[in-house]
C-alpha cells in the first residue's frame, strides 16, 4: 500500500512501526459552531482510510481531538453570555451527531484539549529545560532556530519566512527572540478561561495540544498524522518541532493532508455567504449523498461543491441502492440450490471488481477510482444477474457490492439500518442524560427523535421505538 507523504512529497510504501498496527492522529475541529462541509472532508476521507486499513487487517488506534479552548470559542461565549465550556460542550455533542449521520465512526479516543493541560505544562517544562523554549513576561515561546529541521514538512525556506515577517512585527511580539518563534503558553486576558502554570495563569497555544494528546494516547512516534492542507504550516510544522525536541524521536512517519473543498469554485467563507454547515445539507439530503460526493474526488485534489454534483451523487447512490435492493430480492426469492457453472464464472467476474477496488485504494486511498469499480460492479450486476437468477448467485454478488460500499462507509442496503443505529444511539444518549438527571437534554433528544418521526415507548423491557405512521 502506498501513501503520499507530505514530508517527502512522494508516494511511499506504507510500513507501520509495529507490524499489523497503525497509530493515527487526525486534527479535529475547533468547537465554536456547527461543523461546516469543509470540516466534513477530513472527517470522511480519513475515516475511510481507517476503514480501509482495517479491511487490510490492521488494528487502528485512531485519535482525533476536539480543540475546546480557543479565541473563537471565547468570543462565542462572550456573545452569548455563557462560559466557554457551555459553547464547546454543546458543539462537541452536535459534531458527534453530524459525524454519526455521515457514518463517520467515533475515534478510538476523542481527547479534549482542556482535559490535557497537565501534559501540556509538562511538555513545555521539558522544552524549557532542554533549551528549546523560553519565557518572557508570562508567555512561553518555542525557540525555532534551535530546531535545525524546522520547515521540513512545509518545505519552506526559513530565511524567506523570517524576512517576510520583518514588517509584520506587532507590539507585544517584540519580546520574541525570532519572528518565527511561536507561543506555547500565554497569560490570560480578563474573562478568559485559564489554568495555573509555572509561568502565568493562562492557557496553552494551539499547537502544543496536538503534540501532547498524540504522545499521551499514541506514544512518542506514530504512523500517520493527518488533517487539512491548511494545517501544514504552521500547525503541523510546529507540532513536529515541539514533539521531536521534547521526545528526541521522529514524531510521525507519514503526513497525509486533504485538499480544500470550495463552493462553486470560490473559497467557502462566512462573509461571502457561501457557507454550508453539515446540518444545512442534512435538511435537504441524506448525508450518505454528501459522503459519496466527498469520496468521488481523490482526497488530495481540490473538490468543488456544487448543487449539480450533489444531484449527481444522489443519483449515483440510488443506482447503488437500487442494484443492492434488486439483488437482495432475488437472493430472498430466486431459484434455490447451488450456483450453476455459468453463475460461478459470473461471480468470479464480479469479484474482479473487488480486486481492482483494492488496487485503487492501495494507491494512496484513491476513492475516486475505487468508486468507479463499484459503479462497474453495479453495471455488471444489472446486466448479468437476471431476475430469474439463482438465489445463491444474487446473494453472493449482493454481498460483494455491499462489502465494497461498507469499506467506504456507504450503505448499499437502504437506510433503515443506519436509521436504526442512529435512533438506538440517540435513545442510549437520552437514557444516559436521564440517569445523570439532565432532563433538559433528555427532553431535547426526545423532541429531536419526534422531529425525525420516531415515537418512543417506555415498556417493562426498556425503551422501544417505532416510526410514526
Ligand atoms: P478547524 O476547525 O478550522 O481547525 O478545521 C478542522 C479541520 O477541517 C482541519 O483539518 C481543517 O484543515 C479542515 N478544513 C477546514 N476548512 C476546510 C475546507 N474548506 N476544505 C477541507 N478541509 C477543511
Ligand atoms: Zn492538530
């Protein structure tokens, strides 16, 4: 299997540190709002990579954080007159719902920055002790010139960067030894959340979070670190500097970055009004359509989101589900008994699409071409599995199709199953809220289920549900 590594800017054969295991870290969202469809791209593509690694037999330890302390969260809290915690908790919950609806599996661990402050203080102290960081007036900076490999991920020329910064010096930053030095810890401003530290009451810089959470949950050296391409510099470059100087070992061996999603060819932004949340899309479409759209492009190519592309993805999904449904019907009611010789040969042909699918996915998770294999299998099945085919043959072709779709997180069999899972998860969440005597939350979930047309019934055997007729 080959993976394009931003460090070398080449596709490299993937070899994990520990045979059969993959340690993977994906930078997660800053939780100050509902996630937008740009945020959904790394979630979907790296969830798909994870599913494929598991299909190949790897055990994947998948860690993805929530950045729950940040200027934007604090601003939102001030605007609403609530604490930053209320904002971040709310949007973590909402983000998890969107993830479930996009069939993005929960990470093995979803650490929160605010729960890892001790680890951050420890790493910053180590960096100071080793001479890689210094404190000025309560702020701690990373001393970039001490790390000779700084710039190795973003392939930037540091002298150019430094001269570019010369005119940008702003007051308060003059205390830095070097323009490229970045903040590890900063003192609090009035009204901001803060933690005690040896340097000041304050909060961590953004980059240190990921270095610490990756170390804690995956170890000093990991296999894959991933995120959107905007994170290459400075975020990931700084993570490398912090982790490698602190731990004295290679931080991540493969760096995967997804390209951006644009809207009608224009960068998505709130001020331009061309901004869609995942929830906006969910109001009009099954989010399986969004997932399919995301996978229709290779993750390293920019993706242009348009209404036409959504409609095309909707039709493509229907072609898949219609085919699966027909195959299932034949498998249930078709001719019983063993496959004919002709059917056995037909199944071999169908299986060839799965081989091609794996070859495409082995080539840097090429979901675009892997989807073509699925469409080719659909075309093959529509022509070569007639209505009077044997049940065994139709069933085997169905399973082949459903199996490939499953690797991409797409349900070939119509949504009832995904609805079941979603409803069961929401009921469990509601039960947990009740147990914690958080009745407001429990009621909110009941209302949400009602809006989805789901009626709850409390019975002796527990909570049961049905779709309202
Ligand atoms: P943020 O909350 O801004 O830190 O973003 C969370 C993740 O979403 C990061 O991996 C970003 O790189 C990614 N991301 C943000 N906007 C887009 C976009 N328009 N297209 C693709 N990825 C994006
Ligand atoms: Zn990060």
